[in-house]
C-alpha cells in the first residue's frame, strides 16, 4: 500500500505536466478535457501530499504553514487563470473563492474534525489561546477585505478605491506575517497538540517516521511540478468549468465555490486524519491557517495583479454572505473559548456549512 501511494504521487504530477504541454494553446476534444480534469484533480491531491511530506519533515506548527501556503498558491493560480481567460462575471471570482475558502475552513473542516473526535472521545480538547488568536486573525482579515468594500463610498459598488485596496493588501500581509511570527516563534507552544485530562501528551508526529532529507527534496521538487501543472491545466479547463456551471443552472459565484472545494479537499482529508489521531489542535491549525493564508496572501496578490488585469475587482460581500460570515464568527468564538468541544459544536458548524452550500447553489 505504501508503494502504491508513493507511486501515484510521483506519476500523476509528471503525467499532468506532460498533458499540459500536449494541450497548451489547443482546443482539445471532450474526452481529452475529461482526462485533463482528472489529472488536474490528481495533481491537486499530489501537490498537497508532497506538501505534507515537507511539512512532516519540518514539524508542527511549521508543517501547517507549509500546507496552507501550498494550498494558497494553487488557489491564487486558479483564480488568476480563470480571470485571464476572460470568462463571464470574473470580477467577483476572487471574492467568491476567498469567501468560500473561509466558510469551508471555519465550518466544514472544523465541523468534520470535531465530529471525528467527538464520535471517538466524546470531547475534543485543544489550546484555546492559540486557536483563539488564529480565529481573531481570520475575522479581522475577513472584515477588512470582504465586508468593508460593501460599505465604503469612495468608489461606486462593492469595491475599494486604489488607496483603500492598497491598505487592505498591506494590512493583510502584515497580519499574516505577524500571525506566523506568533505561531512559530513567540508563542509556538500555543499551537501544539494537547492531550485530554489524565492522558499522556501526544508524541510529536508519532504516526509516521520523519522523511529523510532525500525524500523531502524529492517531494519539494514534485510539489513544484504539481503546482505548475495545476495552474496550467486550470487555464485549459476553465471554459469547461464555466460551461458546466451554466448548464447546472448555478450562479456565476458557484465557480469560486468549486475552486475552493477542489483546493481544500486534501486539506480537509489531512485535518480529518489528524483529528482521528486525537490531534485536533493540528486540525484547527490547518483550518484557520488556511483561512488566514487564503485572505492574507490571496488578496494582496490579486490586488497587485489587478493593476494589469482588465475589469474591476469586486471584493464586497452581499447581505446573505455577510450574515453567514457573522454567524460563523459568533459560532466559532463560542466553540473556541472553552478549549473543549462536543458533538453539538460539530453539528452547529456543519449546519452553517450546509447553509452556505445551499445558498451558493440557490441564492
């Protein structure tokens, strides 16, 4: 089984890169597009697998950072390729994708992780200090970049003026860097897994042997290959994604949800695995770290790219999205403050996530 796992994560990125070279600049037939879509999904999974290998080598909480950054690179690449392709309603694609990533991370991933632990241990125990600071960063970034544009008046519509966008981008980068400093240097112990009362502390990464330097270098190289393949194949398949969304009768914003679901699927699997090993803190690091990276890195990159891209950059959420974001913030605070959570908190987060998916498909 280990050999099989190792082989597909090596073969798929290479095949995806070969496919990219073969179809670049062409209009492939439908069967070829389907194969490209399969390779795209496989390349995303392989990319996060190799990011996990590198993350396991560097240990927690640095590992969660590696995974979050890798996922964000994929997310930014997909957004930019779809915007450049010139599809319909791409002005709000960055907003829809980042908002979807926040909802998936803070409700979907958190809810699933709590469900896994609650079904096995009844109570999930985590570090409220570290998780609370991560949640505060997510909420601040979300309001500064996604809520304020709806209410500002310097520019018509839910958009920032140039000065406001510059401030939002700089503030996002600053908060992301400050969070990384706190997570990895000043208060690293706040983000390490904790054990339930009466249980021995969890051994760091006891579930698997630490990869060798050679394996880490190989995974790092394959990670780069996979990321290049993902971004390139996304450009090739972007018309197919938009056509499928229209055919299903979904609103244009559903494209952003599809991107976020695809990008965060491996992250969700990694968080669920960590929760199954009673490392719910690692799951929370992945969930909230992904949200922070998604906003703190994606928005600045998109802001810089908007200088050269045609069209406007719509970042402000609509009223229904703001309500969901506010509900997520309140529920998350009540979940995090005690440092303990049960099956009920899991159900609440998953209910909010289900409401988000429903409104994304049927606003």
